[in-house]
């Protein structure tokens, strides 16, 4: 497939990395020559320096025979105009745009308007993706990562194992004997900075970061088995009343859990806007790093703090101070991925990387139609792929134990009709089943061969 990626920043580079690694013809366009050079020097891609919205630039990028265009520059307006030019001048079949402005999103999320007036097939909002990720973290507060699959029936949890975990030093195959009715499947382990798919004889150790699949109904029990019992979330503090904080607060007001929320926002105008948009949420105007304001907000009685300002260091410091004042759970928004290793030493329970959430969302929309979801793990170290098994797939009709999966691949769950089952060696994979797989990045092409699907949208 021939893809043009407009914008060579963090998101554009990461998408180019994924697609070029899967033997696609990728061209990166950016008006910053240094970013273009970084992409061409480190990836198997072509690079064009220039403004992506200019027809002559898109022409040099090969838009006349491109299958897809992804507009991920820093400007909403450039992204929209780029899609319009790609449609009107070059008839590019598939166009994806990343948009941040809420004013644009309110209109463009209307399928009717977009279809009739703005030729964008998929709109990606980083802030909405981050808000979704934040809510998922709150539903599994002691997990450092969380995502749902198979229409919400299965949840993937990222857990850091500590001394309280009762199953450390236990071979994974014995977990089934110890907890025969538990649906949990450990599909990935990060140890010493290296992520791998474990074998049945592998043991888990203190300090391991594991990725585990479990049925939605089994989340609380799974957390207990791995030493992470959950308390009910009743009070939460959101640091930052901008678009992300406001979206999270609105969702929490609408949820059935009835979590009481307080927002701390430094900018008075932003705080007033949030207060007008919310009904039951208390909005405090002030510096979230002020110890007196945190005390006024009741941080010592809060079950969680979610720091989502536009400054990484503020989010980290607010999380650390809140933990020191007695808040048991701190989740921080971190834009700079090089800061991620500091989360554990600082005692921050989980962090949200907007780049990773946006990349996962875009990948979800450019996979083949039979691939229903893609979720990026870590710094593009692995993917969770949810896909339907076709009649032409080599794995259709085989038992799980007989499928020749690469070493970096494990099945986390299988949906048969309306029922979700835990994969076992004797489980038969049939045509029409939907499977959720943990796949190390290097093994993605091999898995696509086994599933008889391609990243090609067509």
C-alpha cells in the first residue's frame, strides 16, 4: 500500500515506523527539513520537505497514485486543507486527519456533515483519546496500562508486580491449577527493560511488568491474584481543567459510579469555562502545586489524582506531592516519553502517553477490515491485535497448541459467537472467531500471514 504521512513529528514518525516496517511504500512530508531527514535516515521511507497542503508538494509525494493519506501535522487547518486537496485534486481514496480544536470536532464528528462537506474519512482527536485512556486507568486504578477488547468483554491490564503478589516465583502453567476458574492469561512480561511473550514454564518475579488478559467480570479477582486489590473509587481530583480534564469530568458525571470530582485549574478563564460546562463538579482556581490548595481540595481523602495539564513536570510534581499527602493513586499525562523511566522511582502509579494513544487509534483505522482493533504497547514494542479468523486463514480449524505462532505471539482471548473463552491448548480456532493476540512488533508480518490479512486497507 502507498501511504503519504503529512507531519514528521512524534506521531507521524511512529506511524511511519509501523507502516514502513511492514513493507508499505511510505512517504513522509513536513516543512521542517530536519524532521524529514530524521525520518529518512532512521526509517525505510521517502521524504519530501514542504507544506503538506500545497498541491505541488503532494504531487511530488506521489499523491496521484496514493492509497491513503494521514494528516498529522501540528495545525488543524493544515490537516483539513491537506485532506481537501488530496480528495479534490488527487482523488486519494482514504484520508485520516488528526484534529485538536473542540470547535472543529463538534462539527466534524457528525458523519453527515463530514461526508457531505469535508472529505475526511476518519477524524482522530488526541485529547479524546487521552480522556478515554484516563478513564480506563481509573477503572483499573492499580494498573499502569489498561485497554478493552472484544466489545468490552475482555480487558488487558498492565501490572507491576511487587512483594505483595502471591504468585511470584510460580510457573505460569501452575496458575491454571491454583485458580482453575480464573480467566487471566499472562501474554507479555517486561523484565530488565526487555519485553517478551512468556512460556508456560516461565516464572514471574518481583519487579516484572506483566500484561494480562482477563474477562471484564474477572478484573477485580485478577487484580487480587496478582497482589493488586482494588478499592472502590469515590473521590477524584483532576489537575488541569483544559479539554482533557473537562472531558474526563463530564464522562465521570455521566457514569453510573457517581464519583465525586474536583478540578484544580490555574488559568481563571479556563476554570470558569469548566465550571460553566459541569454540573456536579467543583472547580478550584489556583496552582495545583500549592500545598494549601491541595489540602483544600481534600487530596488526603481522594482515591485518585489525575494530572493532565499541558506541562509534564507540573503533572509529575503534582502527582508526587499528592501521593506524599496521602492520595493512594496518581496518574500523570506525560508527553515526553524519555520521562517514562522516572515514573516508578517517583512513585507515580500510571502515566498516559498521548503519542501512544493517538498512534494506536490511527493504526486501528488503517488496518484491514478484518482487523478490528490495534493497541500499541510501550514504545511500539508490541501490539495487541484483535482480528476475525477468515476461512482462508491457515489457523482456521486448528487447535491452539497446533498453530505455529512465532515466539513473540500469544492468544489472550477468543470470542466464539457471543461467548468469550479463555484459550487453552485444546481450544479449536474456527472461521468467524475473533481472537485477541499479543504480538511483538517484529512478528506482526508473520501474524498477518497467519490471519490472511494485510495492513492494506483495500
